[in-house]
């Protein structure tokens, strides 16, 4: 009886949180337990001692040496070095995430605006644009590897003659970075297009009818109706893509190898494979902190947009 009365006194928001509590508890345990274990391992040395299968406690030494450049990954890749940004893990990851998300958002928005109109063959155009999204990462990587492989790829001579890339692009960090970026944009633009298209189709069409009667131009309708109403969807789509882009690994490994285009995930995998568990855990935890910081920026911006809409 007491429990029933207590539940009835809850507000709608409190009752909603009560229903979500089991799911949130389960997700929290799944998410934070590995993170806590990673943090614990990152505070110990690489060299294992005793039967505990863990190194001696060194505190923040791993973090300090990684951030200050005193310790590289097993591939000899620095964590942060602006003098060679395309051979340094953190700059490569941030540059890839920023460039890929911006390009995919712009192209996805253009494609979504086009598909939001009625025209003959729209269904088949939509299928053609979505098709790359269904290609597995390994196959996608091999496709672009073969396009630029020495003596095999047809794209290398064309782009090399135009001065965009060198004669052996898969062995050059900058050229390989461009190829990986191109491959990611080719596939993931469809993801952005689908999310943005869903946002566009949720806009009340009567708003456009009223604006036409009022004499608004196409540019004014886009600026005053389309863009403000679809912006929350765009921000959420960019958030999802940024999180995935910050964890890029398989695409790099299948196209050029992590030694040519190092990312944070590449350094985590390489150091872990070499049984440098302390260093690997520290890099992994730093990666999680960087992603959390980026997500926080998105959430703050999203909250501001919501307040502005109100």
C-alpha cells in the first residue's frame, strides 16, 4: 500500500525516470565497469608482475609520458605532435572526425533536400544513394585499396596527374589520409542523408504554403523554415557521426594500415597487442575523455538550440 501511494504521488517526470531506472542501471553497469577497469589498468606499469597479471602502480606516469611525447606507441607514433599532424594519433583522429563529419553533413543535407521533392525515379535514386551504406567496412576498405594499389589501381594515375596525390599514395600519410577520408565520405553520407531526410519530412508542409502566399523566396523559406526546424536533427546526426569517426580503426587498417595513418584506436590496438597494457589503457581512457568532451560540446549546443526555439 505504501509503495502504491508513493508511486501515485510522483510527478510524470519522476514516474518516467522510475520506469527507466532498470534500463539505465543496466546500461550504466555495462558502460562504466569496463571504463573503471581501463582507468585502473592505466595507473599501472606495462610490465606485468606476480600472479595478478598487472604491473606495478605508477599513478599518472603513463598519462604524463603519453601527453608530453615521452612515450610512443609500438608503431613509433607520437600521441600529439603538430609538426607532423598526419603521423600523430590525436591530430589524425581530430582532423579525420572534423573533415568527415563536415563533408558528410553538407553532402547529406544536399541529397536530403533533393530527395525531399517529388520527381520521377526518386525511389531508385534513394536506393542508389543508400547502397554504399550497406557495404561492410572491410569490403569498403579493400575496394579503395585496390583503387589506389600500385600497379593495380586505376585512380592513382588520374589523381596523380592532377597533382592531388603522389605516385604511391598508400605509403604516404597525407595521401592515405585523403583516401581514407574519401572512402568514409562515400559510404557514410547516406547515413546523414537518411537522418536529415527524416527531419525534413517531419516539417509541416502548411508552413511552406503560407510562406508562398506571403511571397517568400526559396532562399527565405530555407533560411526561415527549413534550416531552423531541421537543425536539431542535423546536430543529433552530427553527434552520432562524430562519435563513430573518433573511433575509426577498421577502415584505416584495411586501406593503408595504422602505421601510415595512425589514429587513437590504432594506437590502442597496437600497444595492447604488444602486451603494453598500461600504455594501451591510458590511451584508451584519454580517447574516451576526448570523445566525452566532444559530446559535451554537442549537448551544450543542442540545449542552446532548443532554448532558442522556445
